[in-house]
C-alpha cells in the first residue's frame, strides 16, 4: 500500500493528514503555535514555528506506516504572508501574515503609482492590505535594514516547501495572492516589479500546484522520519486547495468562512467585473486533481 501526506499551514496551527492510495484517512496530527500582535492591527508569526509544527506533525503520522511507503507530500497554507530570508536562508524577521492591517499607506501608494484600474487590469485583484506587495513595501520603508539583507521572498507554505526540499518555489494560486503576479500571463508582473523597484531574483520559481518540485532533503527526511525518495508537490494556497478539495466545478461554489469571508466560484472562462468583483479560476489545479483521480500510482 502506498500513502501520501497532506499538510495545511494554518493561522492557529498546522494539520497533517496521512492518506492511503484510495484516499482514505489513515492518521492525523495537529500542532498549534502563537499569533503575535505587538501593535493594534498587526499580526505576525514566526516561520520557524510553522516549520517545527509541520515537521512534528509529519513525524507523528509517518510512524503509522513504513517510511518508504509514503510516496508524496503536498502542502497548502495561509496565503499572502511575507517571509523574508537572508543569506543563510533563515527568516530575517517575523512573518507579516494575511490578516495584518498596518499597510493602508502602502496600499494608497500602490494606487497612486499604478492606478487602481490599471492595477486590477494587471493582477485581476484590487490593491488591499492583505496582499504581500503592501507588506513588502512596508518593510522597505520602515525596516530598511531588513530589506537590504533580503535574499528571497516567500509565502508561508513555500517556506515549508523550502524546508522540505531546499528549493525556492511557489505555485500559481499562491502567487496570485501576492499583488505582483500576472494571472493573465501566469508569471510575475514585470510592470509592477519595475514600478516598485523589486528585484525579480528575490522571487521564487512559479509552478503549477501539482508539479513535482523535488524530493525530501536528507536533513528533512531524517527530521520527519521518511526517506529521500518522498516527492513534494508545489501545493496551493489554502483557499484554492479548499475549493479543489470540494471539487468545485462550474455548477458549484465554495465559501471560505474566515475573518475575511469569501465565496469562490469556478467558471469555464475567466471573468473580470468592476472593482473587487474578481473571479479567481484555478482551472489547472482542478485539471491536475482530476488527473490524479484517474491513476492509482502515487
């Protein structure tokens, strides 16, 4: 019997689930970690807490089966959070996460420099305090010494992928929530990066959610009790993964009940409405999920 592991790096904790090759749940584990609010409207977490929680949860459920039988790992996670790594690939500061509201001035700066209509045209999203771009601008303006030391900019689940594989990658769904990604072109938005003087070399490679991004490093395999033959997929942002888990199609919608509630609707063609009426389409993610359902080879 082959197995795979799914991980969700949430705001209050990380959950890991062990599935068999038929999709049945074999074991689950959960680890909590703190949320820090040093000032009103701020929300921060330590990326190392996500790593420690993820590794501990994986190890707990991996003990239920032979290590070599766990063929793959997929990670989802809270979106929009800013993780800055230095030369030693360690976090330079606490991660400013999705619900942080300190960046209103930076959102206005984005609107003033790009224009709201133009920004929506480029990203298919309206500027807001949740997205990664405004957080990055806040760091540059208020913590310039940290920005100068930054060698890589990641999202929460991408940091876990890095800890597992040693590779700097993100996926289409999570990239779409950064504020500097072109949904239309499926790549980083050169116009936005140029406007705000952001070095594209700081950003990770972009993959489809189901892509194989590498196997566990020796260090990671030893830490979680698995082997270096275990493959890691690029994964997805939590909202996209939730929609895919419900198998949303053109007839269905799914609702995300978080402090910022939203409704996800899948459609045959990309649709763009007026301000903020943006319909995110994760068609390739669904296509990959459907393909995986048609094979028993994990």
